[in-house]
C-alpha cells in the first residue's frame, strides 16, 4: 500500500450503522452518542484513529466493558499479531505492511479490531484507504457484508490486509527474480547487499505473517459464539492464503541462498579468468625475455652473436616457444 | 506428461454411466439431462473442462447441492492441493504437473474432483489424455473400476496423477545424475545455473507433492461413508508412493548440495593448477633473467666478461638453477 | 544494567510490609523478627543478599518450611532458570544479565524468588538497583502492587528483569546494525572476531531467555492457588515479550550469518581487484619488456637497428600494443 | 554380504516342518502338498524364490487367505520396508543390502515374510546364504528356534538382516576413517567424489534402515496375538540395534561434512603456499632485474659505469636488497 | 577421570551391608554367601568386575531372578545407556567416559546397575576409584546414603558419573577457548584437524549424554515402587545437569563452526596480503624495468642517449613513476 493513500480524517468520528436493508452514517462527536445503537438489531462500525486521546479510549473501555489489558494491547504498537477471545468480545491485533520507497524498506502499522455481537471497533494510527473498500461495500444494499454478522465484517477486514501481504510477496518475488536474471546472465554487477536486502524483507514479512497464520488458526478452532459456523469457510480461506504466502516466502528464502552461491561462484570464475590471462601472458613472455636477456649480455666471447643468421634463429626460437606454449594452454582448455 | 497430448474436446459434455455389467455413454448438452441418472443404482462420471461457463457451474452447484465456497475452490487455480470432506460429498483439489520443454520448466494444472455416493465430477482447465486410460478401463466389462464405488474411481484418478509425479521425479533424477557425471568427470563445463534449475524443479515438485501426501493421509483417516473400507489399502498404496517420492526428492536435494560443493572445489582446483603453472615458470625464469641482465650491464670494469669461458659458465649456472628449481617443485609434488 | 548501579546494602535486612492502604518498613537483624508478620492480612517482602550466611538460610528454611533442595537451588548459581511449584510456595530462579564494558562481555547473576500466600523472599548475590523501582512503587499508596497479591509482586519483579533483556537485545541489535553498515559501506575494516562476539552475546542471551520463556509458560498453565486468575494476563504479557525477544534474537542470528557472508565476499572482491591490477600492469608491460630486450641483444647482424626510424617504429609498436591491451581489458570490464 | 554367496536353488521348494523335538524336511513340487501340515501342532517354513511364477503365488494366496494387496506388496520390489498386521497373519517387507564391488556400490534386495500362527512364508528374488544359518539352527534339536513360535523365527530372520546392516555400517566407517587419515595427513591426493560416494552410501543405508526401525517399533507396540510377550525383548533388541546404526550413520555423515571442510581448507592452504613461493621469488628478483636493466642502458653519460668498483657496488646492492627482503618475509612468517 | 586411577581388585568380592546405624563389610568368595543378607532390613551392595566369569553371572541371575536378556545387556558393552524397569528390579546401563591422553582421545566404559528393594549390584569391566567416594560415604555413620534406600544409592552413583561428564565438558570448553584465542590472535598456526578433534569429542560426549538424559527422564516419570518420592528431587537434579551439559555442548559445537569460519577467513586474508605484496612490487617495478630495457636497446639512432642529462632524466621518471604508484596503492588502502 502506498502511503500517499493516507488521508487524515477529522477528529470527529464516523459511525456506520448497517444491517440487511439498512444503512446509516452518523457524525458523532462524543462516545455517549453511540448508546442508542448499542442494543439494536443492526450492527455498527466505529473506526478510531485518534489513539492518543486517552479520554476517548477510557470512555470506550467503559461503554463496551473491555479489559484494561486489552486497551494496553491496542496502544502498544510493539504487540505481535494475536487474537484474544473474551466472553463477550474478541480482540484481534494485526499488522499492516506498507512501503514508502521500494520493497527493501517495509514499514509496519498496527491495526486492532474489537468486535462483539453487533459492533466492530477498529483502531489504527493512520487511516489508510484500505477501509474505503469496506465503506463502499457497506453502501451497496446487496453486499454480503450487510447481511452477515460482525464476524463476516472482520473477515472482510482481515481479507483486505492479507491481500496486501500477497502484493508484497509478489513484489519481493519479482525483485528476486530480477536479481536472479541479472546475476545469472552476468549482465550487470549486483552488490551482495542488494540480495541481502531482499532477505531482510522476507524476514520482516515472515515475522508478521507467521503470527497472523497462528491467530487465524485460533479463530478457526475457537468455539466463541461470535464466530458463526457459516463464516468459518471464509476464515479458512484466508488462513490457507497465509499458509500459501509462508510457503512461498520459504521458497524465496531458498532462492536467495542459491543466488548468493551463484554470486560467489561468479566471483571465483571471474578471478579464475583473470588469473589465466596473467598466466598465459607471463608464461609465454617470461622465457622469451630471458632469452633476449641472454643475447644482451656483454661477454666478449659469445659465438652465436657472430653467426650470420643468429638473429633470425633467435626469432625462430621466440616464435616456436610462443606457439608451443599456446598449444599447451589450448589443450588444457585455458582459452 | 507432454502438452502435445492435450486434446480440445467439444463443448458438449460426455456423461459416462457405469456399473457392474453396465456401461452407457451419453452426449449431453444441458445439465438438466443428468437428472434421470441421479438416483440410479449405477454411478456416472461427468468431466467439466469449461470452467469459464459460470451458468454451467451454477447449475451443477444447485443440482448437487455444493457449497459456494467449493465452487470458488474449483475456480481459483491458486489453491493448494487439499481435501474437504462434507456430509454428502468430498472435494479433492490436486495439481497435475507437466512440462513443455524440459524438466526445468514445470507447469501446473489444477484438477478438482467432487464425488458423492454415485457420481464423480471432475473439473479441469484443459482435457489431458490422462483420463483416456480411465475411459478405456470403463469400457472394459471386467475392470475393477466398474465393480467398485466412486471412491475407487477417484483412487484410479489420483493414482494416474501420482504416477505422473513419479515420472517427473525420474526425469529430475536422471538430469541430476547426468550433471553429476559431467561435473565429476570434468568433461564439459557446466553452468551453476543448470544445477540451480534442478533445485528449482525439486522445490516445485515438493510444493505440489507435500500437500498431496497430506490430503491422502486425511482421506485415509477420514470416516466418511463415501470412502469404503476395502478401498483404503489402495489409498494407502498411493499415500506410500507420495512418501517415497518425497524421500527421493529429499535425497536429490542433498545430491545437488554435494554437486555444488564439487563444482566449487573443481573451480578452486583449476585455479590452483593455473597458479602453479605461473609460479613454476616465473620462479624458474625470473632469477635467470636477472642474471642475464647483470651481464648485460655496461660497467667498464666487469672481469667475468673477459673470461674465456664466462659465457659457457653462465649457461651452466642457468641450467643448474633451472634444474634445482624443477627438482624443488617436483619434491613438493607441484607437477 | 550498568554495574555502577550496584549498591552494597548493609547486612541488616529490610522488611517491607504492605497491603492496600498499608506500608511499613522495618529494619530487622534476626529472622525471628519476621514471625509477627507471618499470619497477617498484609503481605511482606524480604530481600536477602547475604547468600553465604548459612545460618540465616537455615532459619529461613525452617520458618517458611522450604525443601532443602530448594535452598540448594538458590545457592547453586549454575542453575538454569526454572520454576518449581510446591504446595504452599513457588520457587522461581531467573538470571539477570548485565554488562560491565560493552555488550560483548555479558555477565550473569542468579536471582531467586520464593513466594507464598503473603510473603515474597528474594535472593540475590549483589543488590542491584533494579529492585529500587519496586521499592518506589511500594511507597506509592495508589500503586497496583499494593492492592494485588504476591503473584502480582513477582510479576513486577519478572517484568523488570525481562525489560532488561529487551535493553540488551536492543544493544546487540544496534551493534549488529552498526557492523552491518560499516561492512556494507566498506568504510572501515572490521575484524571477523567482532562479528563473532555478537554471535556469542546472542547465544548467551538465548541461553538465559529460552528457559525463562519456558518457566513463564509453566506459570501460565499452572493451577496453583498462588497464581490468581486476574494476574494471568500480566504473566502472559511478559511471556509474549520473551517470545518476541527470542524471535528477534533469531533474526539477529540470521543477520550475522549474512554479515559473515558479505564479509567473505568483500575479501574475495578485494582480492579480485588486486589480481586485476597486477594482471593489467603485467600483461601490458611484459610483452613490451620482451621487445625492448630483443633490441638490446648484441647480434652483429640485426638489420632493424640500422634503420633510421627503427627506434620510433619500436615506440610505435610499444604504444600500439599497450593501447590494444587496454582496450581488451576495457571491453572485458576489468576497469 | 557378497553376491558370490548366491546359490540358485532348484524350482522345487523345500518345506521345513519343525517343533520342539521335531524336524522334517520335505521336497514339495506343488502347493497342495502343504495342506496336511496346515493344522498341525508343529510349525513349518516355506521359502519362495520363484516370484515370477504367478500360479504359485495365486495358490499361496488362496491357501493362506492372503489379501491380494499383500501379494502385490511382495511382488513390487520398490516397496519401502514396512509391516502390515492383519487379523490372522503379519506381512513384513524388508530390504537386504549387499555390495558386489566395494561399499560405494550398494544394491538392494527385497525380502518379504508372511507368518501366521504356525507357518512362515519367506519371499525373495535370489536365495542368499543368509538363510543357511537359520537352516542350520533348525536342524539343531536344542536351538531356541525350534522351541519358540513363528514370531521367534521371524526375529531370527530380522536379526540376521540387521546384522548385515551393521557390517555395512562398519565398512562405511572404515572407509571414512581411511579417507580422513589420508586427507588429514595430506599423504595422497583424494578426489572429492570419493568422499561424495561415502555420503551416498550413508544415504542409501539410511533410506533402508529408517523404515526398518519404524516397522520394528510398530511390531513392538502391536498387540497382535502372533507376537508373544516373551519375544518382545528380542524384538526390542534389534530395534535398539537399528537406533544405534542410525545414530552412527548420523555421526558418519557429520564426519563427512568435516572432511569436506578439511579438504577445501587444504586446497586453500596449498594455494596459499604456491602464492607465497611466487611472491617471495618475484618480489626479490624483480627490483634486482630492474637495477641490472638500469646499468644495461646505453646512455652516453652514465658516471657510475666508469667507477672502478661500480660493478662490485651494484652486486653489493643486489645482495643487500635480497637479504633485506628475505628478512622481511621471515618476520612475516612466510617461510 | 585418569586411567592411572584404575586399581585391579582381587577376584574375591566385597559385600557392603548397610543401613541406618549399621555397616558391615564382608569378603565373600561365593555367591551363596549372599543368601543370609537377602531378606534383611538392611541394604547391601555388591560390585562385580569379573564380567568374564559366566558361572558367577549365572548364579547371580538365579539368585536375584534376573531376565536372561538383562544379563546379555550387562555383558554387551555396545549397549546404549538405558533403563529397564522390571517388576522387582531396575536395570540401568550407563557409560563412563575417561581419557588417557588428552580430551581428543575419549574412551568409553560401560557400567550397569541392577537394584531391587534392598540390594544394589554394580557391574563394570574395570574397577575405577569413582566408587571409592561411595565407599567412604558408606563408612560415615551420618551420611544420607546409609539412611535412604537403594534408589538414593543409585542416585549417588549416577551423580558421580554425571559429574565426570561435567569435568569432560569443561576440558573440551577449555580446549576450544584456547584454540579460539590462538586463532583469533593469529599467534600460532593451528591445524584444522585440531579443531576437528574437538568436534569429535563433542560428538562422542553427546552420544553418551543424550541417552543418559533420556533414561533419567524415564526414571523421573516411572511409577516403580523402587523409586521413592523423596528421591525424585535428587534424580531431577542430575537430570537438569544433563540438560545443562547438552546445551553447553550445543553451544560449543556452534563455537567450533564459528572457529572454522574464522580460520578460513584468516587464510583468505593472509592470501590477500601476500597477493597485495606481490602486486605492489610487481606493478611498481615492471614498468620501470621496461623503461630501462628501452634505453638498453642498441638502435643506432636513439637521440635521448646522447642528451647530457638523459640518464638523470630517466632516473627522474623512475622515481616519479614509483612515487605515483605508491600513492595510488596508499589511497586504495593496500598498505
């Protein structure tokens, strides 16, 4: 998700009241205004982005009879994704992942849901447009989200978040495949730290998705009256998506290990090639230079120097030596 | 399986109705034509390849009372292999693997089975000839497939698919053994990316076979009335085949790790050999060249130059030095 | 925690007696002075740092009816962190980690808690100021620590200790990130042993935190009457913190593996660069030197020597050869 | 086991009928001849090597009321070792390992046992002399094998097979220790593929022994009336042997990993030594050669050339330079 | 434990009869002499070192009603450490580890205990002085060993053995730390096989301690009447010691992996340094030598040769080139 899509909502809260064939939207300015909706047939959704307003949270805590530890979980943005099932409500803490500039730079945003029989409270630091799709579906009279209970609503939210994970997985996969192509084709030089950054992204994704999978598994198996039987196949569906994502991350992690190996081997091969070039040139010319040096000596008595064709003979030796050497290297497949 | 074997069937569907001593084949053009077969003694099989015809699927859903999530599972070709056991039918989603051009380039095709007491529905995107063998067995009056129930029919389908996995495993194994031979014998230069491609194929195979093994294990342990006791040994047989394949894949993966090690060592050894050649030539001739250079100096007073046998003496030194060096390298086992 | 913060308390023991709306602090000089507090409504806390005073421990053992093996566990500072749940008291052994000079040099200090219905005994070798925060909270009339039971008190102690682990984790993480930056940027040369030291710190942290996580898990699941239901969410909170720390340590360990890889690759790349420099210089000049050597030979008959522009021609050959070589290396992207 | 020990038995089958104080050996030529022995007090053993005689197998199937899947398991020599416990008989499929030429070239032979209350049927492709020891014990009137039931007989067979595994383990261990000695002492050059072959042998052994351990564990825990309580300690004994073998194989596998490391390090060290030799020679002589070259220049005005002791001075410089360089390398511990 | 401490006891057996306030020592020469002690209130201990005297073992077997398989376990010194709990006695098989010359050369000795309600039989091949401490404690009237039952006696024996493991762990740890210091400081050259030997020692220790931990865990959980509830905390104590040892061994194993890495890196770094030296010298002098060669050519027409300051100019070029090259290498931080 792009951060450009963050829209700062005004401090006044929007309350969405909905049900089969029913949809109201209210601007509320104090929590007490919620009271009339509490024991209705219809469900309502309240999205709170103002997590620093402690009074607001205190009022919510009292109105919905939420444990103080739950409020702390919502406020502490270091929480691992988790679900806590209470008698009359369920708390779900998940993480949204988004990236400002490239997949290497993942950022995490905590989103918490508290939902009971007919209400859903969502808590987030920034208001992303991810919830806009939910709003749109609420306004559509024939959408499932109106007919089903609060558990289906929460499923829709989780589904939106897990879909984002998929998108990120695809970005990482694309990047790794691109790196692989460049490395295998040896077209361009890649820095090892680029590969390393992908490994880091995978680690960060895994750190978020593992506990998400766990929490979905707990919801699946829970026997809370808040999770209806007919919602379970939907929950199971996103659970299987997380399993799929984790499997793919694991495969990408292995791909990276292989990429590093290929990278290292390429360095070795290149070094080998450099060494061969040096060796071929040096082993051909060093003996020749020696021979030239010999006939550059100034001994008074050096019979060859006076031979008429001495000079040509020496050139003959030079060329023969070079050719023999070249043949030798050719036979050893050095070039 | 080769893709050449894909035969495009006409849009009209073939309905195979069979039982002990009974076999009919009908061309149907609308789902309503199935109705008379529904409550018969005999079983029937319908193979649907037209997965984009949503009306057809809707009719099937209603006729067989299938959950809408099941239809979604059938349509979503990103599903992991799985089994879902419902009260009156079982859904099995598996993957067919095939390869257009070489084992490095595996493609996946989703196949879904829905079967109840006396019907089997199979859903696939393309119609492979893999089902032709089933058709042939259906036409044979004495085949087990006619006598046994729908569970045996499904076993026959799964058996055909798992056999394909075996074939692919063998192809990978052959390729790896071939690579091993080439690398160990150092005959030809192999690119590391070729080994890497085999690792990828193994990964892809494992990704498909692991959940298949799991689903077979679930079927084995299920107590659905649709899986009869006498079919269990057959199911167990293909289950054990998947275990065997997974074990073999694991062994091949280890082989690849070893191959990479040998590959790397060969590079190192070759580099070592290159270095030795350079060192032997250089260390023999560099001192000699120095000596030749000494007697090429133009000092006015250099007594050796006037010695009668100075030149021969120097050659003596040259040869002696070279021989001593050669002995030294010989003793160190450098060549 | 810095060791500078260790304050040597006098041998006389401080007894803190507290309850809702109640706080007393007594200087006691003998264990018998505790007796009046034993069966009160209020709880009391006694911190023993004098672990070599065997008489004192014997008296405590008798007064609180503690198993002799428990006393041995408290005295043996090689004990792994653990919890032992007895009928009328619980023993918790944990480790405090602190560092005198840098995160590479972790030291371990054993702290044991024994607590029953209304008493908490803490045993430690040195008195760290970590307990000062507890003291401060005890003196605050509205603090939870006064209202809740001994289990909450123990939670507060464990929370303080686990927070220290967090601090250490952060220090290690910072150090590793710093190393990573230096290694990736290749600014400064890092010794491999520095990376190695971080690995060691992580090992030491894990060795302490793994069993701590385990003991918290046991407390969570225990059904001792000493652990009240309303304290469980707090225990669960620090349990989740230990899980979080372990996960992070695991990620850091992987980071280190990657760092070592990058480190090794950098060495290889540098060596490659050195080799290339040598090869370029040598392969350009060795043939030229040979040619110069040729025309330094003293053969009586060498026609080129008498050519008028022979010398300039040779210089032309020198330059041409050098330029061709340079082009060749350029094309191979050697510089 | 050596293949030389394979003795081709005639097609006529030997039937061994035995019991306490009883031993008969019959040559039978048709399965119907077994009938009189079926309901006796005594037990009998029939060894079938003629697995291609389908009529024979069909008769056996009918006579002993064996499931058709069991016959398939016996015929399919790709079966993993396994046990299947039926109501009135038990099927055990195991693998014999033998080696024609050296431990690197293991071959596998499937052996199946079917045993009921008073009969043991053994199926194998070749008749190895491994069963000769059983025959010998049968002829001995005081041997346990006569007194105990068919389960003890099967134990004796399994014991013989597991003992063979031990022998193979020892051969692999010996080979690895030999390789280790050669590699550590650097006496002889070893090819990496030799180490690799040992790794393969270990893999093959593990592939056979793992499921054998499993099947023994299943027999141990089975409550079939065919496995008597007093036989259990014997079964447990071979079970523990397989555990021991697996542990040792694991240790050998680790040894191999270490061997490869040492091997690689030795290559690196040798390369280092080669480089040092080159560097020492080159860095000493290259500057000297330069100096000699300088005084080989033909400038008309070079004052040193006319010095009386110029030549000796230059030699002085040569020697001094060489000595200083040698000292430098000595101090750096290069030789 | 040093082997020097092995004392060969005479063949006559010592029988120690003890109880609270009771201690007798008898020299017995035949097993029948034990009979009067069998049904006493007091316990007795018999240590058998003469494992080749089959008559003795047969008598013991009959007197104490021990299973023949148990005697075989005692005799077979290839047994893994294990416990077997029978109705009226318990068999414990453990391994003593000792070292003749250095930690690299561990040897194993099997010790078996059989104990019932009031007797302990210990079987060993050599009589180590490890049991001397037990003898000393038996003679001390106030020792726990006299008061408690046979289970406490066995605990004391196991404790002595596990303490020896601790000592060996410390020796390995010391050796590894010493190696680490030498390798990190690069003071002395270490052979990789020395590190390898430590890895082997760790493997051997683990092979013995893993099953020991397992057997202690089984004793802890057993509900045999022979293990009294009050002995359990003691058993638990040595159980935790084995866990501690295993953890430490695991850490040492990781240390070794790191050591090997550092070792390899040091080789690479040293090679890098060697290469740099060569490259610096060669790249500085090779061009200079070329230039000297140029002016050593014998062309008739070379104007520079006649210049008055030609020779000095050339020296200027020599020095300038060398200085520029040196600056270049300095900037690249090559020296």
